[in-house]
């Protein structure tokens, strides 16, 4: 997804891969776009702290 297509207040599916204890895992979660910044965007999820994604992470990890 391109950062220019983000809409503050809308939810997007965040899909990422990570390694935990040497095991490759995939995770999905819904994030709400709070605001767009010069280097990416800030997202939130329920009562968690805000999450900042860079332009590259937005392109690779976000889906509608």
C-alpha cells in the first residue's frame, strides 16, 4: 500500500513476519491510521501504545 492512499481514522490490516525463539511466524492485526508523517504514519490499536511505521513498512506490510 502507498502512504498517499492512507486515510486517517480508517483501519488497515498489518501483516508482518517475525522470528520468535528461532521460529518464523506470521502475524496479522488491524491498525487504525491516526496521522500521516513525513517519514511514514502513526497507527493505534485498542489500548496499546502508538505504532510508527516507515514508508517502506507501509508499502510492504499494510493491506486494505
